C-alpha cells in the first residue's frame, strides 16, 4: 500500500494529520518537539517523517528518530503523530499507525538513553498535569463491539505510563470518544494537555 493511502485510511481515526507537523513544548519551556516531513519515504512510510527536538530559540538540537515501518504494530514507527513531553521532560510520547486505525500504538522516547519503548495500543492524546494521576496518559483506542450488529467505537482510557489502563473516561464509549475528555476533566477539576 502506498504511503498516501496509509495516511488517507488513518485520517478518519486521527484527529490531526499524520503527515502534518505535530508539536509540543517541554514543561519547562526550554524545548519543543515536532513530527516533521523528512522526504518521500518508501511505500510503507519508512523515511517519510522524523521527530526532531528543538531548543527554545528554535535551533535544531537533535533528530530523535526517522520513521520506519514494521509489520508488528507495536514496533511500527511510521505514521508518526502527537508528540507529548512527560511531566519531567525526560520522555517524549508519540503515536504511530498503519493503514488500520486499530494498529495505532503509543511509544516513549527516553531523551537520556536515546531508547524507544512501546507503551500501549492507541493514540496518546494528552498527559495529566494535575490531580492524583499526574503524569498518566490519556489514550484513545479503536475497538469493536461484541454485539450481533458489530461496529466499532473509539473509547478513551486513563493510562499509567507503563501502558496499564486504569479506567475508561466516562462517556467515551462511542465513535467520538475524545469529546468526553474535556467535560470529564472539568468535572474532576483536573487538567491535561
């Protein structure tokens, strides 16, 4: 499958374009990280994107990784999106996806060790900034109903940084589960971004 077809198929599930520039600032404001185009790449997206760390003044600090496709979706590092810094700024979480929305996966890049770890299936939406779950992730997944009529939905889960799901965000068990996140955070008086 051509890379453009992968992006088109994934766009329904991703709320931001896979091939667009996704960015995040570090908690201390000293750095930003972006998913940027890196060239044409191959038919699976290998080489098409990079995750780059910038200094506060805009200078490139270092290229963290260049996209590379793998048939095992927990090891796939193509279709990159949604970089997020951990609370301490030591890690960058990001998502990868293949042509199918249920192949999305959250990964963590350790900035000190230059190591990547697969965290859990889904798309990283935010990091909890306040409340008892500070530092936990808000992750959207793609699931299929176990009902006779079938169908799918996109629930959102409060997720430990290790990948263990803590709870489903109330009201997120539908096609647009991410819309339940802000009302839930407001009700709990918690913040996440």
